[in-house]
């Protein structure tokens, strides 16, 4: 039975990765930043899996020197999936210190650690971001097509927001990782793959996590909670999105064929969305909740998407990974879990 290290195992996407790995009969060692988070994760997974194949180790600071070395020495891993990276929707004073330093250090620490202490590892898969492939100066330019070969040219001197800092940190981390693999290729026993998701939507492995949603999940939950009298247009966010279950799957597929996926950059996107896109699905797929959401203007929303956002062609990823979940189904499944959870919570409070 193959053994996989999953860093940052308590995260939204990482929980799906762990879930799918256990379903496929892999043994998993995950990392968490605190014992409390590790205990909660084990308790949750014990309800749906045999957790004799799951253990957790504590890594409080992924940016510290040799953060994963002791774990890499302790176990004989076959594969490593590195998802851990800092993210916050709250204001951060030191953007470089919070985002960039630990993101780069964490990636290099895992790659260097595997090189030194884990010769049995065949493949390292790193969670990156579509932010590394998007040129934000080309937003709304439908003639500029983003692909697996484009890179975010953002310079740190131009970073003005948390979102830009996050995108810069992921770009810096991926570039540093690819450089490390290139320079050390002759000494490495493992191949390297990055997974670069867009906005990640989809249901949580455990609905209880909806209480603590962050990142893409928090944005999604805020949109489906719009009051019905809220006025549009609903196009304040325009970007690309994908399904968390696809993102998890694409972290796992390289394990079965490391050479096929070596140096691949899997850019995961099911298409463009705006808040209007989500409202359209809510109004069409939840007739029992008619009148609970704003309607907006579906035709105008679709027209707006044709000239705004990011033009993209990630066909290389599709050739490697196959078809992806349609965005409508992702939105529906996410919303259904949210509404079911809220209803259950409401009943328990009565």
C-alpha cells in the first residue's frame, strides 16, 4: 500500500485530496498546524473512512528551515502532495512576510527535504494557483489568451493588495520550485507536477466546515446569501472557477504515472463566472426557493462575461486530465450543501 504525505491536510482542497486518497486505498500522513486541528480532522474522517490508514503530524510553521525534515525521515513515503500555503482574507500588515517568505520557503523546504531524506519518493505534486499564469494587466482583453505557458509578470513593487500579494507569492514559489527541480534534476529520484486551480468552488468533505469557510468558499457563500432585494448588476467579480473535487483528483492522478505528468502545469478551469452566473443557477435549479435570491439580468450577465475577465485556453491540461465538472453542477452542489446545512442548523437551534 503506497504512502502519501499531504501537507496542509486540514485545508478545503486538501481534505478532498485525503478523502480521495483513502477511497483509493492509499495510506496517508497529513500535516496540520495545531493538535486541535489534527484531532478535529481525524474525528471527522473516522465517520467515513477506516482511519487506520490516516495519521497526522504537527508542523506549526511551514516557513521554518527544514519544516518537514523530521517527518520525511520518520516515514518511507512513495509520494508527496504539498498543499500548505498561507492565505488570509483579513488585512495583513507585512504582506511579504506573511505570504511570500513562507510560500517560497515551504516549497523549497519540501523539495530539498525529499531530495535529502526521502529517496523512495517518486513524485512531488505542489498546489500552485492560476494566479501564477494570469497577466492582470490583460484582464478584459479577450485577444490575450492565457495558457499553461503564460506567467504572471507582477513585480513586488506593484503589489498593492492582499490578492496581489497572494498571487505574487504563488508565482514566486512555483518559479523557485521549478528552478530547484531543473538545477537538481540529475540528483532527484522524483518528478514534479504543479496544480494551478482557479477560484475553487464545490461542496466541503464535511458540511460542518461551512461554519469556518474562507477563501473561495467564503466568497461563494456570501453571493448565495444575497438578500432578494439586492440590486444589480452582479458583475463585481469576474474570474475563472473550477470544482474542488477535480482539483483533488488532479493532485492524485500524477501519482499513478509520474513520468506522464513530469513538469506539467495543470491549470484547472471549468469556465468564467460572475455573481450573476451563480444567481442564474440558484434561480433555475432551486424552484422551491423562488423569491429567496435576486434575479439580476441573465442575458446582460452573459454578455458582460464575453468582454470581461480572462481569455484562457488550458487544453494541455484537459488532454492530460480529461473532462472537468461543469460549472453549473459545481455551483448547484455547493449551494445545496450550504442550504441543507443552514436548515439543519436552524432546526437544531429551535
